C-alpha cells in the first residue's frame, strides 16, 4: 500500500534526524540547495563508496580519476553544451512565473491562466569569470556533467595504466545545472553529484557492451535492497535521444511523483573523442596491437546521480508500522551500523557497554545511547535506519553475551560479545 504524503514525511524525518537540511536556513534558505547532516553525509559516503568499490576496486578494467570542475571553455564548445545544452523556457506575462515549455499542456499559464511569452532556449550551464576581469574572454563554466573530464583525459589515463580495450574510466564529482524548475526535494537540484563511468570499446562492440552495462547497473540498485517492482528500464525514443547518443536507456524508479530517471546508460559512439580530437587538434585514438591500426574507440556511458540514488534509497526504505517508523536501509549503506544500549544505567552495564563500543568503533560507525526506556531507544534507531541494536543486560555481566536485535524483524538473538565484529560483518555482507 502506498504511504500517504510520503515525500512530506520524508523531508520532515530528514530534517528531524539530521539527514538533510535546507541550505542557509537561518537566512531563509536558498531554493534547491541542500546540506547533508551527520546521518545524511554518512549515507551519501556509503553510496559513493559502494559504487566506487564495485565499479573501480573490484574491476581490473576500470580506472578512477578526479578532474577539475572548471575546465577550458572550448571543452563545452566541442561537447555541444554551449550550443545545445538548453531547455525551452516560457514566462507568464501576468504572474511572472517561469516554466519548462515541454512540461506544460496548452498555451496558458498553469498557475494563473495568464498569457505566456514565446519559447526561448535557455542554456543550463552556470557561467563565472576566471581572474579579476569580468569580460567575455574570461568566461568559464561550472561543469554540467563529469563525463567531459574523462574524455579529455583519455590519453592521460590510457598511457600510464596500459589498459587495453575494452576498459573504463570512472569519476565521482559535483556537477551544476541552472535548472529552470528544480523540484521534489533533492531529486532535481542545481548543484548535485554524479557517479559516471565511460567504457571505451571497439567500434563494432558498442551494442553488446550497452546491454552488459544496462544489466550490471540495474543489478547494483537491486543489490542495495531497492524493490525490483519499483525499478524499470525506459528505452529512449528517437525524439528523446540526446544529440551524442545512438541508443540509450534510463533506469527509472517509481517515485511518489511518478516514474523518473535515476541513471542514464548511453551508447555515445565515437562522438565525444572525435569532437575533442577535431577541436583540440590532438588525436584521441587507440592503437590496436591485434589489427595494427589506430582508431577512435566507441563509448558506453553509465551516468548516475548520487543525490537521486540517495533519495531513491530513502523513499524505498521508508516504512510505517503502528508502533514505529522504520527506514529499512540496506546495512551496506546505513549511516550507523549498530547502536549499543546498556539496559539500565547501573550495575556496571554502562561501563560494559562502553567497552563493547570501544571494541567495535574501529570497524563500524557506532552509536551509544543510554537515555530513556529501551523500547524508545530501539525506535529512535529504527527511524535512523540502524540495522543492529546491541543490548547489555544482567546476563551480560555473568556470561559476556549480549542481545543482538535486527531492525526489520525486531528478532533478537544472544551473541558472545567477542563474536560481535564477525557477526555484524557477516550480516552487512549477506
Ligand atoms: P533530466 O532529464 O532528469 O534532466 P538528464 O537526462 O538531463 O536528466 P543526465 O544528463 O543523463 O540527466 O544525467 C545523468 C544523471 O545525473 C541523472 O540520471 C540523474 O541521476 C543525475 N542528474 C542530472 N541532473 C540532475 C539534477 N538537476 N539534480 C540531481 N541529479 C541530476
């Protein structure tokens, strides 16, 4: 059963529990900018770490980079962004509100019914100036995607890594788009983070790799515990295909506000490396030792949003039961892995619990809580998505065992305190 007003409840939980707050809130906030608090930053780091581990560390064929946000402005001319990274914009002549033209039906303002201006193309790149003089010659852009930092470094990575086709380059970093209508909490914002991987392949092998990455990327979301029925592929229609792509799929998630893109998987052909070769005068090609010729590789791209993945994980994990709200976060991404509770604040239990905390802290992000009734302490952690609760009780003082409570089932088992590290690690990886 869908949960009523899920987005409102989630926004309020995120604020209350320290996941996400509005940026510059004490000054009245700034539209579409969000800050990640103590729990939010952990969740975000865990998502990025898991992506990096699976896309880079576990794969001999993928290298990582971290390119600069500001790049030579010619990068954006050759990529096509200066010319065509635009959205169609209309203004209401009456109430002055702005809309993306392709999001409204009819020719009247959806808010007040007023007359609309003709459509103008609005470039989504943020501009700024490099150096002290604010003139056209010193304009630079905040990157609207991380991908271009990978393409321009193709040879810089290929040469020292001595990779052979097919191989990939991965990057996680901030991107900026001056969106006309940012909306739905952190779903669409003007500043966000991307996790992108560009896979370089032989020209005739692009279709095959597109299918491979499509399945691989879907299985990542499923491995994070996201419900299969809320995920689907959306193949791009010819009208939807971006100018650089021959074929593309979106992975979509069923948000409370509809099916929306979570990640794009694109067959970009040799478009990017050819354009950068042409505009820079430096040929970005590959020497194939097998066939003894030079050619420009094709690229299959997987482009995911960190913040959008985080929102998806929260939406999918949020659950209400009569007695509690619970975030059923996968233990791999949960901000706090285990909470430690002395049952009561006497009889040596707090000291014992502190000892266990010390034992576990080098291995996991841990939370210690001794205040209030044990049921309330459990519920506070359920709402924060903490998968395991460890309780020190009178039996612990006798035989050094503790209760280990699992968040979703609320089932409890007795475990030797010395086995906790192994037991929790096993459960996180399960
Ligand atoms: P949309 O059609 O939603 O604007 P897009 O097709 O322009 O998205 P891509 O350029 O393919 O998106 O970007 C890849 C990924 O980056 C998206 O799937 C999304 O996860 C993330 N992303 C893009 N724009 C934003 C944004 N404004 N806010 C948050 N995440 C974004």
